C-alpha cells in the first residue's frame, strides 16, 4: 500500500498575557512530540504545518514537517478556508488534520490505524468527536473547493457528512484519541500525571503550577463510592469509563453539548438549568449546595459563562481554570472562581476537555491496568 495520507496541522496563536503564553509553550512542545511520533508512521507522504509562530519553523523542519509560515491574525483565521487552500496548494486526496495540541497523547499505533482506515475507504470521514472535532481524517471530495466549510474545526465532521455526503465513523474512545490540551485544566492534568511526552514534560517541569487542588480531587477519585459531580458538556463515554474503572457515585448534570458546533453561542441560545438555579440561589449558595452533595466536583464552566452571555477573554478564563481569582478583572468570574477555590470540597474548573479527555486521563492514571 503506497504512502497516500497527508497530514495538515494548524498551530497558531497570539498570546496577550503570561497565562496564554504558558499555554502556547505547552502546545508547541506537544506538537514536537507528535511530529516525532509521526516520523515513525510510513503511511504519511507529507506533513504540512501551518503556523504564525516563527520559533516553530526550525524545530518542526528538523522533525520532517514542511512549514507554511503565515501571519494571519487569530481573530481573522478561518479554519475552513485555510484547509481548502492547503488542499488546493498541495493537491491532497487523503488528509489527516488536527491542531498542534489536539491529540498530544496519540500513539504511533493509533496514527497507523487512522491512516490505514483512511486508505481502505472512499468518501469517508473519520473523527474523534462528531460535534467537537480535535482530529479528523477524510478523503477529499471533488467539490471541496466550493464547499462552505466552517470557520472553526468543531463542526467540520458534520459538514463533511451532512453537506458533502461522506460516510462518518467515530474513532475508538482511548486516551490518545480523546485527550486535548485546550485549557489550563488539561495542562494541570497532564503535568500531574505520567503521560506527557519528552518535549512536553520538559516544559511542564519548568512551569510553576500548584497541583494541590487537583491532587485533592484525585484523592477522592481513589476512594470507594464517594460522590463525584460532573457538570457541563459531559458525554456518555466518559460516564461509562468512570463507572467501569473507578468505584464512584456519580452525580452528572450534562447540558449544552454541541453549543459551539451548532452555533448556539453566536445566536445566544445557550441556556443552563444550573445557571437558572444560580439566578435564584446565588453563587455562594450554589457552591454550598455542591459541597452538600459531593466530595469533589469537575465543572465545565464555559456553559455557565455563555448562559450569562459573558464572552470573557482567554486570559480571564484561563486564570479562572488555575484558581487565580485575585488576578481576574471581571466581577462575576472573579466571584465564581473565588467561591470555587474556597469551597469546602475540591472544585476543578475547565472547559469541555476537562469533562472529556482529561477525565479519561485521570481514569487511566488511577488504574494503570485500564490503559
């Protein structure tokens, strides 16, 4: 079987604060770890890295990538148009596409599996998540140049399936195919665990993180039949995984899955039942209730943010994930984070990836036999 799969990687950033710069360093290190793994996969004919970060050019080239350096401002970056341009420029027929840290724990075996699967099918799309794509492999349809591809990667799989008629299949649920470095919560899970690659580990070890809150939550997960709360865009696979690997009493409130890919944020349709509870009880009482029903909690806080139609900058959201409430300027988020930090139980804040891939990583870390 000839080499016929081309990898297209997008990794761009314009950090405006130290906490965002920290995220960039971790993501870039994860990218280099991935390039080393991709060099061991014979199915790739070319690896194209599209980035606006000049410091990535030389290390990525040394690891076999063809680097396309551009300076498109992040706010003007249109994922679909950039992907179409890459396909046209390089005349691609089978594409494996991800962002730089979209699959930092993927294995060489999984990369081989994805490529082989893609080579065995026509008019086919293979993704790790239907409504929130982190990585995707697909055969390029003839009419891709004129397609209305989405501005972000979240809904690309649905577009290829629903508008272009490709047959979709989901990748297996594994640590390597689910874990994503999307927020500082994921960085904390990666830093406190054993799974980071060598480039990523070197960066993590150089950063001064406080892992105490996460370690307290992990201690609860290790115990037997303690109540653990999951709030936000929680999917069925992670609930099944937690129940299979750990001995817990789960209290799950899942809402607003697909709020990005379905355009609910832009149309201001996001509604959270817990947000309505907070409207009546207040933030302080909400955290009091939380401490009454559980020993620890993992909260995808973005659902609540968009329920209140707050469009906080990355700096503020990331500071909240790290519990650094004194550095947050926005009143609601500052108070929300302060109460989470001071809650009698450990409360871990993050985005969708916290209650998805990061929970999967915690399962594997606490039960190595499950890896």
